[in-house]
């Protein structure tokens, strides 16, 4: 459920998405560990969060002007969120309310170059190696 790359707000966002995928998989695929399809979606979401150009200022996906998911994964994530979203209030109320609050946050008006978590992570590891 935790990411090896993400920190701060992005890590919390990933935790929320992971919980939604876990709820969906458990009720549709009887997955105790995630099935391969749901695991792929979770890994895909982690990569997309890592590469989000908004970085830590990322808006929720439904308010974001940049649609970075491929068509198939976007449809799959919509299905997961429609099913698991209301159930998050029962299983993970803190994450659900945090996500609802975060949806009200304004979308940043402009992008900062090289603001993604990936750029910062790679720059930090490069500086550590020097």
C-alpha cells in the first residue's frame, strides 16, 4: 500500500487509490492480495503519480486539466472509483474525507518546470552520488 518513490501529498494520494483498488478487487475478484489486473492498475497509478507535472501541488484527477492515463486504464480507474468511492467512507473514512476536501482545492494556474516527484527524486539521487 505504500510507495517506494512517492512522498508527501502524492504518497497520501497513492494510499487512497491503493485502498480503492483493494476494495474493488476484494469485492469483484476475491483478491486477498491483489489480482494481476488490479496490481497492474495500482502500479500504473504509482508511475503516473510519480511523473505528474504538478508534483506535490497535484489536483485530484477529476479536476486536473492534464489527462495522463491511457484510455483503457482511465476507464478501469473510473470503474474502480465509482464502486469503491462510496465504500471508502466505511473502510477508510479519514482518507475518504481527506480526498473530498482535496477535491475542493484550486487547480494551480501554471506548471513549474521539472516539478514532478520523479524529477526531484532523480535530481536528489544524482546530487547524492556526486
